[in-house]
């Protein structure tokens, strides 16, 4: 029964945070996050912050979503930041004020950055809260303020300065943010906004934040000092279709009325609700793809014949590319391919293109070799050009091809689904 349930509900990976209790390390995840994920219909799977786990992430498959939340400062070397702009006195003051947050946890960094990049590569739904939003930004080539108060807020006019954390009033602390129009955040909180205003009061608990927002992202909210408080990828936002990549610097899950579980605004849990909606849709897509692949699987005899014909073409390609003669034992294997070509005189364009690429006909052998040489030259030129590009430019290219890959996958899935229906009909 347990195994059946695990296949029904989608799995959301959450990396734990480490603390010390009774002289021993303890891994934990905030209960609010777990409650919301479960209430909306997904199963939270806690990834322990243990040495070597970043090498074992495949064991947590299937992954239908990733939620990253609290934790210590991210290693500055991961986004080329330096503390050289601070005086020794300022560095010491930062360490004193934020003693519980400034310790760098490289193992947690490794685990979470790998998960973030995995989500970006596979279009797995991702929600980053607080540190999680910072991890997402760094994974995409963005950078962070080492200390928001000293690098940003103190340089602002008095009326624009913001207190982003209050150690003495963790849950009750609030500061104002301005919501960007026509973003998911605006949609979630629009019924709570006053006339002609875009302001809401949020709970936050951080001393670092987004400095340079990665190019693929669009801001959803700013604090008065100019800090980005929320962002998302508009090209990967469609929860109904399983698309969701978002980061929130503030804590909507903690925005609750005193001594109550009632939220400050009806829109507070919406990020989790829409995230889990995307997670469910992503799981459905995965299961659908698996079903299509299963229904189109060749039977054993046909698969065996395909391999024999493929072997024949491989030998032919090798002969043409190396200009060598035919070996005695290869004659019978080549004959299989020849008979196949004779039986398929009316080849489809796709078959003809594939055979040409393989060098399966003498007529196209020289063209095939020239194309290989040309591709090598193009690759060498591309590597040289990209080596001169900035991180931002490369991030933008990756984002573009990621989007094209996602679109291609969706179109392919539709075509396979149509083909499956044709076979079934």
C-alpha cells in the first residue's frame, strides 16, 4: 500500500538545515513549509545535509519539484564576491550581528546548487524561499549583496532604509514591499492592495540579498531600498502545464496573525499552492511520457532486426569514412543493409536524411565527411567565441536554448500522444 501511495502523490525535495543540539548535529526543515506542501497534495522528501549527499541525488528520483528555503550564507566564491569593500571593523560587526547565519556550509551549497541546476535543465518546478531564492539567482549567474544593510540600505535616504531582519521579533517583523504589476505576485495579492497602491507588508529574515539579478528573471517586488524581494522566469511559468521557476526573498509562510494560523493576506499561501499545482502537472507529464514510451516500444523480434540493420549501416559508414576495403566476414552483414535499401526504394525524407548522415550510400560518403569536418570547425569557432563572453551573456544563451528545449519537448510530447492515439484507434 505504501508503495502505491508514493506513486500517487508527487515528490518535492527539500534540503535540510543543520544545527547543533546537545552537542550533536541535527538536520531540520521549518514546519510551515512541510505543512503547506502536504496540505496542497504533495509529499515532502527531506534531503539530509550530510557529507557526500550531493553525489547521491539520483537516488532521490523521481523528482517532481524542489523547494529550497532557510540556511546560512552562500559561499561568496560561487558568485565572485569579495569582502574587500568592508573595513575590518565592519566585517567584525557583521560577524557579531549575524553569527548564526554567516557560517558557510559548502556541502549544503553543493547539494542545493546541483538541485537548482537540475530543475533548470529538466524544467522541474522550483520554489526558492529566502536563501533558496539566492541559490536560484546564483545558479543562473546572478550575484548577491554580502550585507544588505551596509551595501544598500545605509546608502539610501532615511525614508527608504529598510530593516530586513529583527532577531528579537522573528515572526512579527514586517517591512513594506512594492509589488510589480502583471506578475504572479500581483495576481495573488491584488484583492488585498489598496486603491492606486501596490504595497504589501512582508516578513523577512535575511542580511544578504540579490545584487545582480540573473538575466532570465523578471522582478516581482522591490523593497523601498531597491532590493529585489521576488522574481520569476516568465518563460517558465505556467503551473497548469507543470512550469514554475520562482524565488521569494521574504517569507509568505510566516506572514500570520499573532497567536493564529490565519494569514495576513489571502494571497500568502498562493506561492505554495501554485508550486504544488505545477508539481502535480509535471508528475502527470512524466507519467504520460513513460506511458507513451511504453506503448511505442518495439517488440523483441523487430528490435533485433533493427539492431542488425543498424550494424550493417555502421560497417558501411566505417568503410566509407576510412576508405578501407570490405573484410570477408562483413559481407553477410553488409548484405542485410543492401536488401533493406532495395526493399525501401521509396524512402521518406526523414529516412533519407538519416541514411545520408550515416554515410549509408556511396554517393553521399564524401558529403558526409565534408560535413563532419565542417562541424568540427564550427564547434572550434563557437568555443572560441563563447570563451570571450561574459557570464551574463552565456546565462542568456543557456536560458534561450533551455526555453527552446522546453518548447521542443512539449511539441514532441503532443506528437507522441497523437501517434499513441492513432495506434490505439
